[in-house]
C-alpha cells in the first residue's frame, strides 16, 4: 500500500493521531505502534497512536514515505503520504 493518510484534531495536535483505516498495511501499523479501534456507532475500524503527528511523520519518513499534501478540514489536520513501490 503506497499511500497513507494521517490526521488529528487541531485541539489535539499533541496526539493522538489517526494513522490508518481497517485496510491499512499491518506491517506499517505495527511499526508505528498503532492500535486498531472501532468507535461506538461506527461500522469501520481505525488505527490510532498516542504520538503527535510530527513524530508519526518522522517515523514514516524513515521507512520511505514522503508527504504529498497537507490540509485542514474544519478542525482536522490531514496529511497524505506516498511511498514509491520497490
């Protein structure tokens, strides 16, 4: 999976950080130390880490991911990262 989306709420910029959905690469999620959770009322799962986004971005860069774009959506900050295929 060459793309990853991470996000956080502006008021929570020190963490936690959302790092993936239920279809995310398990090896990358394990490397990040992410835990898979399902919020009450949702029919999908998400991966979260307690680290702030900056640390998550640093970790992902170390394994070859690069930020393509970043935006704010309401009170949410979102980064899209890509990794070249081997």
